[in-house]
């Protein structure tokens, strides 16, 4: 008799979309923000490393591992700016949450939708510590797949009420403008980055092209502005002019990774930055003055995906979703893996 299988919880894209709809996008982003904040505050508990990346002329494929004493997580994620030509997302991802004691995979989950939520949540967590508390107007430079999530995060978690939009692709801006309108959010399209950022308290850059660019230049920066740099996330890809960084206090997730992938890859190795966990844990100051310019040079770090996988696991339990896949065989004799295969006598010989 074939033995039973060990169940690994599985959350596919359709299931996750249904979970988000049931819980509410704003509630999911808020929940993710809480998980991220809690995990960053126990930074020292984690075994951390920069992600492993394989680059090609078309894009990048990455593995992002992290663990504490109880759980291990990794994310597989790509970034291919030209994928729209094939009807594919620029970013696609899945992840695994496993038990450290045994190595048993507890959860396999899509992370394409979830990454958009967790990136928005991470941006909001950083801005809550670094932006002026009275911030109400935000520019979104780059209006692609993650822009709606960013807008929702900043509206619901930071009280942003007005969004300025710009993208070199007018179709993307029209898409975002329509979606934000359906959500009841006030937004306006502009003809350039310079026009869009004028008068804004927060600027979020979300560009996709894998190029060394300077979408924000020093003459666009206003006193007290907080810059949320999300799109510069791999070697050779930047969004901020170096002088913008020099004039600001810069905060990062995991410094060894951001030095290679973030906007600070343009700067000398001794350019001063502060890891955000220190601010969240009360070990370092965030914003120090109303007129100070702050930058969160965000590249995405594995700990955020650890938080996201934990959150989605717990949300599935809350909503009573128990879908699973037979990923690992349950063996009557763990030393007899061969015995799991239904091989009949005499049929194992080579053809």
C-alpha cells in the first residue's frame, strides 16, 4: 500500500488573490507592515546574506535566503523589463517557508502578488520613520505593476491624499490614473518628473529599465522631502543623481547588498548610510528635522519575504484555507527511499 504524503501548504496565485480580496488590500498591507516591523526589530536573530543573482542581457534571476532559529525562507524572483513583449510580468516570484529543526517545507507560496504588497508595506514602514508626519502629497515616478500598491500603502498607512503621476509610458500612467480613480484616490498625471515632484512631500521612484539613470536631480529636491527609491535594485541600475544622495541622509535595508545593488552603488565605499532596522529598534535616529532630506534606498531584502511568507501562512490559517501539495514523501522507513517507488520485480533492468 502506498504510504501517505506529508502535506505542504500551497498558496497559488488564484488562492492568494482570493485571500487578499477577502481580507482587503489595505488590511493586508497593514498586516504585512506589522510583520516586517516586528522582524526588523529582532534583526540580530537572523542569519542574513545578500541575495544570489544571475544576470543576463535580458534581466536577472535571484535567490533570497534568510532564517532565524525556527524558520528558514527563500524567494525565487526575476526581473525582466522586456517581459511585456511576451505577456509576462516584469517580476515573478515564489517562496518557501521551512522548519529549521527538520528542514521540512511548511509552505510553498506564490510571491508575485505578495511581493507587490510587501514592497509597498516596506516602503510605508520606512516612510513612517523617515518622512515628515504631516506629509500629504506624493509623486509616483514609474507607473507600472507596483504603483497601485504603493499608493494604497501610503494612503492608508501614512495619510497621503494627493498623488502626482509620471511615466515615460503614457499608457501606464493612464492605467494607474484609472485604477486610483476607481479606488477613490485623488491623482493627477504630469508631463515630466520635474513637474510631478514639485510641491510633493514624498517621492517614490518605481522605474523598471535596467539602466544607470538619474530621474531625480538635485534641482528637483525640496527641503523636507522624503525619497523612496524602489526601482534601483541591481548592479548598473540607478534612479537618483549622486548629488541627491550627498545632500540627504540615506537609509538602507542590508548594507552589504545595497552597496552592490542600490543607488549608493554610485558612491564611495565609505559613503555613510544607516540600516533601517536600527531606526525601528530605537538604536538610531530617523528624521531629525522638518527640512531634512531623507532617502530610503530600497532594493528588497530577504527578511521582508520571510515576514511576507509568515503573514500569508497565518492569513491562510485565519481564513480557513488548507490547500496542500504532496511535495515530500512520508516513508514508513526513512532510510528506504527506494522502496517508495512502485517497481515490479524484473522491470528495473535497462531497456
